[in-house]
């Protein structure tokens, strides 16, 4: 179903761009992405601690203990409600 695929693809792209903008407003550095996920880091916060704080709020992001990406979070692009919940949680955590 090409129509459904294209509609879904456009929705993910739009949500990804909105999520990137919101994260940047919170001070995150976000790497360029053409996927359904992004890599983001906050220069003033430890990525493992951020992932743990999100997990306490029932929000799961990936954190890898690997060289070069250990301070990044891998965040899957969600639907508008999921992305809003993530941004709200980050707002609380960073306050």
C-alpha cells in the first residue's frame, strides 16, 4: 500500500524534525538523521544519568557504553503524544 507507506513516512519525517527542534531548544546537540531515530547529547548532563531518569518516568531510550557515542542517547521518533511526553520529561529532568 504505497499511499499508506508515504503518509506514514511523511508523518515520521515531520515528527523527527519537530523532536529535533524541541531537543535543541532544551540545549541538546542532535546529529543529522534521515532515519526513524536520532542521536542526541546534552553538553551539561551525563547520558547514562539522563537515560536512567527517563526510565524512572517509564520512558525508554537507548544508551550505549561505547567509545564515541557514550554521551549520546538513541531516541526513536514516536507519535506526537510520545514525543511531547519525552520533551516534558526532559524539561523536568533538566530544571
